[in-house]
C-alpha cells in the first residue's frame, strides 16, 4: 500500500515538474519573442547637429515602425565620443541600449588617447554597418593640378611646395593625409592642423592653404560651387553621392583608402535573439529608399550588405590598419 502511494506521489511529482518546466519554457519563449517590449535607447556619442547625430535621428524615425517601439536618440558627447561609448559598454546587455559607433570612438581614440574605459572590440556586440563617409583630397582653384596624378607629380617635382589642412592632430583627416602622402611615394607635404574641419575648409577657400584632406560631405558643396576643386576620394570605389569624382586608386595612388563609418553596436553579452532581431530590423530600414537617399544627402554612402560578422570584421580591420600609422607618427598617448 505504501509502495503504491509512493509510486503515485512520484508520478505526480514528475507531472508537476514537467508542467512547470513547460510553463517556464513558454514564458521564456514569450519573453524572447516579445523583444522589444519598450523603447530602445540609442546613444549618440556626440552633441546634436553633427553628421552622426543627423544619421541617428533619421534612423530613429525610419526604424520605429519596424521595431514596433521608439528608438530614442540620447546625445552623450565628450572626449571625442569615448564617454558615450563607455556608457554603452557598461550598460545592461539586454538589447535596450545601443551605440552608433564611429571612427573616433572605435578606431582612433582607443589608440591615440590614454585612459579609455572600454575595449573597442571585446566590450561590444556588432549589429550592422550603416554607412561610410569617404575622405577627399581637395585643392584651391589656383593650384594648377586638375587631377590627382598631376598633383602628385607636381609635389614630387617640388618637395615642400604644398601643405594640407586637416581638422586636427590625430583626426581621421590628418591620418588620411599622411596615408595619402605615404602611398603616393612619401610626398613632402606639410600638415597644418586646425580646430575642426570648418576652419580648414575656410582657409582653403580663402587661399591661405593650397590643399585639404577632409570628408567628402564637407568639401562637396564647395566643389560644386567652384570654390575648391576636389580631385579624388580615398575609397575603393566612387562615392554613391558623387560618382563623378574619381578615387585615389584611379588617380594612381593604390592603397590610399580612408573613410569614416557609422556602425550600430550593442553591449557585449547581448542575447543573440536580440542581435538577430535588430539586424533584421536594420536590414529593412536600409532597404527603405527614403532613408537610403537621406543618408546620401548627409554625405554617407549606405552599406547595403552587412551583418554582425561583417560589422565585426570592419571594426577589427580599421583598428589594425590605423594603429601602426598612429604609433609611427608618435600620436599614441
């Protein structure tokens, strides 16, 4: 009799345990399938009004209907973007805090700045590349060179004749200029740093300097108006927004490739289900023609084919590419 009762109790316990496990599994599945169930915070590591901020705000309006939740832009500027990036690195890895990473936050600053609070690779989970912004080589209209080949030939024939302005020491524009000089045959061109790309362009337009390396988005309006002459973009292929401007590779300078980027990241440890959902949502947003065209107007070449693996590869490739140059120039703190 006792043995029968024991068997019945054991069977009942097994049934209850199985039911509980089934219920827990159902609840877990429901929780996973319900992501996102509230607004997602998108940290922009720069003040409002810049290119990254404008890209992020346009993304937030495009992707909200796809997510079924708001993507709330939160500007956290400071220390070349590293404060905002560090905040995301330390955030709870649940998919509800994201970062728009840039060349500054994940390539240049981690090498050139001391005391960065995060590892640009290990502390983040890549989602997708949004787009890239090519760096351009532009000259004042008084410069006789009409092509990059002519500029390189003149610079080689007259060492020290040219100087170029950039947005500052250790900026992507500075490093792009040094890379261009190196790839073109170690040209003797003096670097003139300014406090921002705007002042450098103003000096170029005014004829105080003969040349700049700056983002194509900054140079293009002045190129179109005839106030500067943009000779090339430092990219593997021509820019989507300016297909008439040749690449440096076409101009006889292979390997002269430099661009900014915007990559969507989450904190390391974010569940794979959330990463996959966000990647799918981003793919749908990138397929939106209005968003695609808006990126081009903002000076960004949209990246149509991306995923977490390709985004991770870009982060590593860019870091490995620029680290030796930064260190060779003595810019590492």
